[in-house]
C-alpha cells in the first residue's frame, strides 16, 4: 500500500517533533518541511546533513517571504517552495506561528490538501477540534482538524480514560504551568507565580471535546521549563464512586499514561524529563504523560490526582492519530491509536 | 490595666515577626526574646541598638548552650537566661526550631508559664490546635496552644469565612508551595516542580480544626520565595449553591482577606510582596492573605478560587489572637480578633 | 536656612525611593511627586493616607495625559499638574521612563528648574554625568546632572575608593546581573543565563566618569531578583601592587561599602536582601553595596574581588549627593556625601 | 587489533555518558557497567532491553552491598559482580560517588587494572591529573589518571589553545556556575546567587595542570541547570599582545570549541542545550564547549572572553583520551585526541 504523504509547515519546537513523529511511521512518508528562515533548528538539521529521525532526509521548502540567499549563506539546500511541497502531500501538519495557519489554509483549500492545525490557531480554522482518544471517529475523512493544546491533550487522556471506565460528569483542574520551554529567551518569569483569569481555556476546551462534561479550572504560571503539572478532580455521573484502586487500574491500562511514584524517584516534572533523556529518547522527549500513583486521593465519591504534561512532545501522537483519521487509514479509535503507538514505541514500558 | 507580659523564644523568621507583632499591641509588653547564637537577625537588631518595631527595645536572653563570649564578640548586650525570661512573662511564644518547643515545655510547666507553639511542633505539645477565627473560644484559658502552619492559617480564614456564611461540607485544595523564604540557602529547588504525597498535611490539619469538613489536597513545591498560592474548591452542606457574588461579598467583609484583581496589577504572589514593600510595611510583610476576585469560578453548586499566603507573616495575627484567648483578654472571637487587627492595622484598606 | 525644595517625576521603583530619600533629609523638602496613572505604588501611598517616609506627606501632581477621573475613582487626592510642581521646586529628580526625561527637560528649561536624571536617559540630556564620590565637584552648580546606573554607581564606589588609595589604571569586570526586580512581570528569564555583547555599558560608563582608567567587561543575566554581583579585577598604575590587606582597609573605611563575609552568614545576594529586611529598613532596601572580604584575591600585582549591588536603592544616596552639588549646598565631596550619609543613616554600622 | 576492554563503575550522570562514549569508539569494547541499586538510570536502560548508545548492550555488574533481589524485582538482568567486571577489563572508568573511587582503587591494584577517576576524587588517588589536550603525554602508560572537573576541563581547552598559540602567563576567571543538573532534587538554589570563597578550586586545578600559568578566580552559583558560563581574562607571556582576531582564529581551529554568536541565536547557556537537543544528540548532550565570538574584548594587551560548559558531558572526550593515553593506543596528543574526536563526531561542524 502506498504510504501517506505528509508535510510539515513550520519547523519550530512542535514542527521538529511532528516531522520526527511522521518519519517514524512505517506507513507514512515525510515529504518535506517548510520554514521561513535559517533558524538554529534548521542549522542543526544542516549540521546533520539534513538527516532527521529514523535516518530520514528532511527536504526543506521555503514559505513565502523567505530569502533564499540567507539559506545559501548557511549552505542549506532548498528543495522548492511551500506551494511545491503542498502539491506533493496528502496532508499538511501546520505548526506555523499562531494565525499563520489560517492564512495557509487558503492555499490548502486551493490545492485540495488536507491539514491538521495545532493549538495556536482558532477553533474556526478546522472542521473538527480533535483528540485521538476522545473523538477519533469525528475526524474520519474530515479535511481540516485542529489539535487540542498540550495541557488539554494530556488532561483529556485521563478524563476520557475515566469516562470510558466510569462515566464522568464534572472536572475541576488546577494547572501549574511551566512558563517557557528549555532554550526560550523571549518569555520568562523570575521568582514569581503568575495568575491567569479563571476559568482556564483548557477547561473550556475539554468541554468542547467532551460536551457531556462540566469543567472549570484555574491556571498558575510557574518559573520552570520541564513539564506542566495538573491536579484533576473528577466526579462520576450520578454520584457514582470512583475508588483509587479502580482509577489506578484504568490509568495503568492506558498506553499514553505512564503511572509513576515518588518513592521510585519520580519526584516531579524534572525527574520525568531526566528519565526521557536517560532513555535516549530523541531530543529528550516523552510522548506519555506521567501520573503519580501516590497523588491519587478520594474525596467523597470523587477522585483527585496529579499528572505531568511534557509540553514539547505530548501532542505528537494525537496529531499522528489525526492523520490516520483524516486519511481514513484506520476506521476506529482503537486501530488508529494502536498504529500510532506501535511506530512511536509508546506503551512498551507497560508490564 | 496591666499589660500582658510576653516573651518570644527563637528569633528566626517567625520569631522576629512575633516580637514585632507583640511590640505593636497596646495592651501587651514584649519582655524579651531568647536565642542561641548571634545570628544575622540578632546582629541586625544590634545594628539598630536593640530597637525593634514601634520603637520598642528587645532585650535578649540566652537559651541553654549559648556561648556568651560569641555575643560579647559582636558587642551584643545580654539581659539574662531563658529561664530568667520565662519567669518574667505571662505567656511565651515559642518559635524555636521544630522539636525544641516540646523540650522547652518542661520549663514552661515547671514555671507555670503559658505557651503558644508554632506549626513545627507536634500537635500533642498543646492542649488546643488553634486558629483565631475558626476556634478562638476553644483557646480561652488554655495553657498550651499550637498555631496552624502558614498555609493552613490562610486557608482556614477563607473556609471558615464561607462556613459561617453558607455552611461548608467539603474542601479540595491544590497548594502551589513556595519552596524557600527570601534569603534561604539551606533549601532550594532549581527549574523543577516537586510532588508531595497526597493528601497534604494542610488538608488534614484543616479537618482537625474544622472537624465537620471533609478535606483533601495535593501539594506541589515550586522554585519561588514570595508566597504560596492555593486553589480551593468548596462544596456547601446539603448541596446548597454558593454563588460567586455571595462568596465575594463574604470575602470582602473579612478583615484578614485582601480581595485583589489581576487587572489592577496583582498579577501573582510577587505583586503582593512588592505591594507590601511599597506600603512601607516593616520587613515588607503582609498580614492579610490575597484572594483574586477574577479567579473565582462556579462549578455546579460549588465554588473555586485562588489565594496567596505570605508565609513569613501570615500566622502572626492568629498567634496574637492566641495570647488574647489563652489570657482571656477578650472572651469572644469577634472581640479578640478585632483587638489584634486594630493594633496591627489590619483591615484599614477595606473601603 | 530655607530647605531646598525637591520634586520627583515618576513614582516607580526608583522614584518611590528617591522620594523617601529626600523626605529623610533634614535640609530638604519633598514638595511632591508626579505620575501618570494610579499605579499600585500610588494606591499603596493612598492606603497610607499619602504619608511616606519619615512621616512626610507626599503630594501628588499629574503629568500630561493623566486622567483625573482614574485617580478620583481610587479616591486619590491630586495637588495639581506637573507644571505646578515644577514651579514650586528648586530641583526635580526625574525618574520617568527612559526617554521621557529628555522631553520633560524642555519644561525644566522653560521654568528654569534644575534636574537630575536617572540612568535610563541618554548622557546628552545632562551637562554632567555624575557620581557623588567620583566627581562631586564637577556637579557643583550644574543645571542638569545624569546619575550613573545602579551597577555603575556601586562599581565606581569601589574603583574610586582604590583609585584614591593607590591609583587605578585598569579595570576588568564580570557583571552577574539580576534580570528583574521583585514583583516584575514584564521581564524575566527562566532557567537560563543570557549573554550581552561585550564590552558592557557599565565598563564604558566607568571610563566616562573616570577617564584615566581603562575598563572593559562582560555582562551575563541571571534569573534572580535580589542584587547584581560584580567581580572586579583592578590593576594599579605603574604596575604598583595592591595587597589584599590594604584594599580591605580602604573598603572598610568607605561609608557606602559594607564589608561582609560568607562565614558570618552573608552567603550571597539574597542574604543581603534578607539582612536589610531584618534591619527593618523601609521597603527592605539597602543603600550600601556589599563587598565580600573572603572574595578578595591577589593576582600578580592586581586585586580581584566581588561586590553586591542592591539595584533598587543603590543610586539614591548619589542622587541626593547630586542635589547637594547642583544646589551648592556643600562645596566639597567630603562635606556633600557626609550630609547625605548622615540623614540616610549610612555608615553607622562601621565599627 | 583487539579492542581495548573498558568498564564503567557508577552509572550516574557521568557514568551513563562515559558508557555511551566508550560504546561509540570503534577501537574499544564496553565490557559492562557497575552500580549499587536499580536507579531510574538503570530502569531506563532496562526499558530499552539493556541496549545503550550505538546499539551496544550494557551488561550490568553489582558492586558490593547491592541487593540482587531489588534488581530482580525490576526484572533487571545481572551479569556478575564488580570484581567479575574488573577481571575482564583493561581499564576501568570510575565515576563512583566522591571518595568511593579511592576505595575501589584497592581492588584495581589487586587485580592490576588501570583506572581513570573523575573530578570528585582527591588528586592523590591518581599518578597523573590529566587533560587530553594539555598533558596527554604525561598520561602515557600511567596506571591511574584523574580527570579535571567539568569547568576545569572546558576552561583548559581555551587556555591551552591560547598557550600553544601565544604563550600564556596569567589567567583570571569568574565562574557563573549552574547549581544543579536537570532532574536534581537533592540540591538547588531559589532566587539567589551564592558566593564561594576565593580563589575557586578550578583556578588552582588549572595551575596543577599548567604549572607555568598563574591563575585565580571567583565562583558564583546561579539557579540554573544548563551549563556553566565562565569569563576568562588571559595575559600572554612577556606582555605580548593577543588580538581578538588572532584569538578567534585559534579558537575556531580547536575541534572541541564551538565558536558561536549571540546574533545567530545563541543567547546563553540554554540556547546551546536546546541546540544539542535539536541536533538529536543522545541525552541532548554536547561534547564541545561554546565560546561567544561577540564576548571577546581586548584590554591592554590582554584578552577577555566567555565560554559555556555543558557540565554533564564535557569531560567525556578527555576521559576517552585518557584511555588512549594510559593504554598507549596513540602516542601523541594529536593522534589520541583525533581518534576520540572521530568516533564522537566532534568537530564535524567546523567549516
């Protein structure tokens, strides 16, 4: 069977990882990446002779406004224009800066190319606001998907997991947000916690994906770079009780949730980042969210727990799921996510 | 009427502020402070000719094991021994390092001196686990009180406030904890969030003070020094609804809760610290907790909100309340806390 | 003798402290402060019934573009316009945002008011680039002075001190810069050190104030808020040797240099901030720089040492010196700085 | 030719990277690693079926005191005891916790195994205090080497580089030290800079390796995790001038110095960490130090510049050099370092 042809627009923090994720899929071909300037990310690719993940060559295409001479000055080979790339692909993963994706969509529509947008775009850019585990089937055959943002993606993994096991009615979250990514110099916070107005958009987004759930929450920015932590309070439907044991069993069965404990050494978000580096994972990334078994507490009939969101890489699997849905590569959530997991080696740590 | 005579054992972060708080009470006399070594805190006092808050002279007494020569080397005058101090006071505020208070208690018992311990001691050291607003009357005439810790003290102000207004049944908290005080070099965290095992002791302590409430929570340490932030989810008794407006009205009427908004510039914990400095408050301290009006959200019939805990100074008013209770200076919660507030100038910012 | 009348334009981090500094001078009168909006700093003043340092009332004047209704909404009394204020003063301390001072100067010139600008303005705004200890006499009677910035002010204290004792030829500095002030949310850095292009402007500024010295240096931003640390390598003229003992003696005799050691507990910049708070200094400020005796090392004939710069308050004394110079209140550096020190209680800690 | 057989004692931050470095050498065989407990690092290896860098299987041996049952509980295969490992190797890389290496040495001596210790051990543990570029020949055939620590290793690369080009007489450094590694929870610093007593041990160590150079320096700890920054002031012999251009040319020719600029996006230590991740380097590591071209300034005849030290991985190449020297695999510094560089792919980025 012919491989699905995929392009990536925007080779930033997310775009690099989307390209890597596609390069690892046995049933997909990474046709190329597109960007505007010879950023350090592209210079790093050049230093590797344009070879990315899995030994795959990443051909570079230039978006409108790019200056070819700048790339030539860095001896970076260019394969063509963004339009050239679009013409060669079945689906484009658009991780351009917020708002640019909406403009790119005009070209996608003109050329009849499907596209999957990241969380920075408005919901209206897409036909379906998508999450691989929560609403895979809604994305089947759709032309334009938008992925949930990093926190929402990880959060929904757990809420959807409990929902399928017990039926969820209400969710209240506190997001302890990392304020910048490692290497960010354009944003930062120094010795301060910063409030956002409530409710947080992640709670609102969760309700869009899972309309039968009522969700609210408060977000506080913290001066760290390795992974958000979210505390989640979940109430089941009809006042049904969720026990700690039952919740833990459900979480442990989920391929994209890595259940950890403080005792074994996972003391916080930085432990998970270190562990991903020790695993030798490319870029020190982790696709799974962490969930602390020793954070789970019961309150009345409800359950409360804490999760870790590796913000740079967590949306990659669900975006790959999106390709599978939009291209109808697999027709069910179970089959689609299983294929993604297989190629990304997700879930192999499960006992 | 004769002033109540008070001593302070341990002149550290809390002890300095307890001494200042007592020095500001018109109906109390700070007889002296006691410590072990000529710490920087005591050297600072010496640089001010032993004059502390409100122009009051702080006489220094030495606890057992102290080396007088060390104090002489710094030209620090000594007024006597810890036992000398104990003999002169009606009540001792014990802010010694954790565990030392329990030992000191033997002396207090021998001399018939009342004492109020801070959060570092075990509950068993005291007859009453005390909070000025939640259980003032329990402390009336008691010989030994133990104060709630900083987070619990601030948290209970809000829960007790809602409880008196609406009746509270259940509380779920997420504590975003500052990991060190400004100037701490013996503990710290760098670019990491750190998990504690759940439930947090603050939730457990709340239940000890307010046994009719069920509480649980998760605590995450963050690398900042200015003020904890706690998100609080409160459920009223019998499924009664608490509206945002009603909650806000109750909070605004509480003298020790400072309702603020992000829009006016209170962006986080560091804004409140800066504001306290701009007020010219001694040591840049604040006695009130902050509560963000724009963090309050309703969920079902419940209410969720975020508060700021100024960890260095928040327990001072409730400890002063404790003196009033244990000495029966005022016989009701309303009168006792009102006197404390008057002398500490708490609540004058209320419109 | 009539007091010198002083106004302060811009009531931000520096302006608040300038106002406090003037309010503490027995031979000066703080006529008023001017600002644009009811900031938190002004709301804090309002909460204190407009009473600032030393029991002095701070009258508020509005700069052009201010909306009186905004002030009325916060119940903040207004005394008049910025021009009203200018007409009443002998000298204006201009701590407006960078660039605004240059515009204000037109008004100062029109009204014949002297002015002292802070480091954010271009050197060309002033007749003299001023430092109280290094070139007081240059400022005598001048109409417009510009103060050195915080790092340069503190650095020059030490270099001028050594220059007068030994004759300095060359200085090489490394500035370990705090990236934000406590409470800043508009700038920050998270888990990163950030390079500036060399040479740092502070080295260049030093050469402007002390033209017989060759200076260079490198600046690195660090994610902390309490005080810059600078390492300074000083070479004497003609290859003359500076011993550690001689340097230490010179530093200890300087009123605005606080010689400290790691052993006594001054472990870093945060220790000095804590000590200032423990002193009960208003806003937790310190006018002296810290200098670590145990950082001083000899290398060849040169000397190397480390200092701490309390960035919020360090320029206040030298600005007050500037008033004395520009108004010819005292005609020599020794007399001028001594008066400033007396009223600010600087140097009383010296044995 | 038979491969040199190498073992690694201690599979922590350094030990993991030593094992990886050996696994990448075409002329060496990683016989195994040894450790005490099933740490997260070893659990990560287990999750990868004990496969490490370059597809090499890492056999695990247990040091004395290890509990086999603990490893069995994690399903971690064990190949034998530490003594078994020692008997199979030509040289042991000892990255045990400080002090343990000295004890291990008794076994090495008994079995006639050569060993290379890391910076945590005392100098007396070894015959030669070693640096691949500065004194390779001293290590030839020696039984016991001790590597310079991370800062000293990177620093000496630059000083040795200038020394060979111009002759160096004197060095003065300021070390802006990262206080913890990513994932460290046992040490940290929060919103504080921390002083060490001068002179720093790195300056002293430099003089041990390069006895003809006089060195001193000051070290300041900063709350970051990605790479130390050192400013270096170098004076040539006999007052000879070093120009910026000549220094830059020398640095650019050095395989283990990566010359970067702020303008191209290398804004600080975090940029270099990010770049290493973007390169896809295992664990996000970098073997080269960074040197900012736009930090280089001349002062008199001297030169000053800033470098970045990737603390987790910088000593790996020089340790591999040490194997080559102690085993006489290559007899000159040029040949030895060139082989190491070839297998670690160091220097390929040079134009």
